[in-house]
């Protein structure tokens, strides 16, 4: 019995799941690592490490279910405001994840893309990021987008700067600027907008994540802390998504 059917059978919340109506793109705000650790009397760093294991499980589940795009919020532009020790630990964990991905993706069909402003990251992380993206760029399976030093407002501002530069150089007429002009200059250019955005940890806000792209995304919030988020929780979110009527402003 494959994972898809196995989870359906044991998940009390899901009786049927339509494989013909799966979200093409799921985005996840992975919140609650620190609170998970605090509840257990552990350091926040251990919580982040547990969260990375959860990410591995969810990536595998998405591949087996048939999700085409998964975008995860790994480190925001605001996360630099956390204590230096925690930031350093997060960066070490991200580097470890990328290094492990390089080894584990041999023969795997997953493609990894890192989106965000990488200029502030260490040279070691930038080089490893480029290495993994290059190694997986021809893969045709799940596309895993890791949002790293990412901020939705900064992304839109950067796109605006690029457009202004092109207008100033005479390459683009102001009258020709439309939504596609902006979308094509975002970090997510070429990727469909997320159909479903999941946030764990009990908070109900986007926190500067995919602000442009989330215009018509379905939002799903859960109190489950990210390290405890399971494949069954993922299926529950997808089931709820399938029960919604997406009208895109129509009737």
C-alpha cells in the first residue's frame, strides 16, 4: 500500500481525497520550532533541528502524493533580528541541509531552488546553494523552493527597481508595465502562484511571505507546531483545500 492510500486509511479526518484536484503548488510557513523546544525544556536550536527532520518527511510526502511545487519559508529578512547564537545555529543547519541534499539527491528527481536575497549569506552557503541548484536543475520531479533571507516586501521592491532601471534605459515603456511585468521579475518567476499556503504554530498571518503571489491562495492555519506537523496534517490541509470553492473574484 503506497503512502497516499496508507495515510488516507488511517487519517480520521480524511475519508476521500481527489487526486485529480490536488494543489499544484503548496507553500508552508514552518512556525513553532522554538515553542516546541521550550515546551519540552530543550534549546531552540534543538527545535530547529527537529523542524528540519519534519521538512524532510513533508518533502517526501509531497513527492509521493504528486505535488509539483513546494515552497518553504526557511529564513526571513526579519530573522536577522534574533539572537546571534540562534541565527548562527540556523545558518549552520541550513548549510547542513544543503550539503545533505547534495548527497541524498543523487538519483532523486527533486529540483531545488533557493529564492531570496542571498547577498547577505556567507560565501560557503552561497556556494553550496549554487552547487545544489546546478546539480538538480535538470530534474523534472518536485520543485522545492527554499525561501532563504526572503521578504515579500523586499522582493516586490527589488522587482520595482529592475523595472525602473529598464524604463530608464529605454528598454521598457511605462505604458507596457502590467502584472506580468512585475511577476516576471520576482524570485518566483516561472513558478505558478501557490494554491495553498499552510502555516503551523497557531499564528494566522503571512509574515511577509509571498505577498504578491498569495493574492488568490487558499490559507490554512493549524495550532500544530512545525516539528509535530505530520503527513496526516498535510493531507488534512489538502482535503480542506479541495472542499473550497475558488472563484477568483467571479461568482
